[in-house]
């Protein structure tokens, strides 16, 4: 059915975007067995003040400090588990279980409509490990609704790998990745009600950030003091696009504190976990000047947990 002054889905698509009626597409057999996961408990709980702007030294597999339905946005870049100096040497099964446990806890603490954004790179060549596929499957099984994925084009800042495989030969050419993924999910509803909260994204930012390919330079590990930090621009963009001012941003693998830095610079609050005291200290040094500017006290809690792989963020 066509809406007045609008458009409808056609066999070859349409250029119209005003009042677009997509019911024909979503009523197709392609979607007949795909139902979005619904959340019945839509109450939003308040994160206790003692955990606001807090770094917690402990495992994200048990975020017992955080109430159900108290976090608005999760942004993280999980550890790669590929023998970097901050990694444990876990099997693929053990590694995926760590992520599943942490993202189940994330699901618990997210509000209805809260978003989860995961930056991940696929690994290896013999064979290639499609971590983005494994993680998407885990998230869907937990109950998240997938919103899409962003390709992070690292462009000229990508690693200048010379692992060509067979040079100028079809015998065994090797692809050299210059991109990573940012996987986007929601808990329950796709839409969050604005209420009294404010947006902070400009028209120009919105037009650019709703594209599925983002071009950003990688961050210098030497400058940050962490083996694999992501650039501050990455969580900053996600915060602008997927949260309101005053929201609570969680990073369950906080690493060097980049998500917290971007949250504070965006008039948001943060809470984060990591099992490495060294990286908690590094994050504290990066965060403390920003908290002083806003006259907010820095919080640090140590939680005794089983060892977990530290984050690259």
C-alpha cells in the first residue's frame, strides 16, 4: 500500500525517502521467520552515584556493581587474544565464551533500546578467523537485535604489511586488511524515547555518520602507551550517533580509557571494567584531567575476579 505523498518499496528500489512504506519488504518471506527480540521490562534504573565515572578493576563477566537496565550505550573493542602482551593465550572456544559471558552481562545492564557497539578485526589467514561473524552470532543468540555494521577504513594509517603471499602469482596471494568492523546492536526496541534529554549531533555529522563506511586513521600505540588502542574518534562518533547528553556509556574492556575520554568530552558519563591494573592506571591518567575540568571526582574500585584478557581500547 502506498502512503499519501510517500513512496513504497518496488522491485528495483526507489530514490524516495519521505514517508517510505517498507511494509511490503518486511512482510516478505525473507523476513517471515525473523522476529525482533522484544523486552518486556522497560523500566530504567538509575546507576548509583558511587559507580558513575568509575573504573572497576575486575571482570566484565560479572558486572555485579551495575543494576539491571541502567546503561544506555556500550562501546568496546575486545582483546584480540593473538599473543599480544596484554592477551591470555585462550583457545577460540574459550575466547568466544569470555565474550559471550561479558556481552550477556552487557545485555542485562542495558536499558530497553540501549545500543551495543563492538569494534573487531578478523584475524589470520591459515585459516582466516571471521571474528565479526562469530560475535554477531553470539549477540543474536543472547537476544540482541542487529542494527547493522560499519566498515572502519583505516586508509593510509593501516599496517603496511608486506605479507603478499605469492608475489604477482595466483599460487597463494594474501589479502592485506585495511579495515575493521563496528557491529551495532540494540536491546529490545530499536528506538529510544528522547524524553527530556538532548542530542549533540550536528546535521553535518548525522549525514556523514549514518553512512556505513567510516574513514579514520588508526591510533599510535606508542603515543597512548597501549599495544592496540582504537582512535578517540571512533567512540566519539558512536556516542554522538547513538546516545543523548547525560547518558551512561559502558566499556566492559576499558583498556587505555579511550571510551571514557570520549564520553566525558561529549557531556556523557562512563563506567568501565578491565582486569589489568596497569591499564586501569593508564586510563586514570588520561581521564583525571578531564574530570578535574568538570570538577567530578575520579572513582576506582578493585574487584577480585578470575583472570581475564585485558582490552585493546
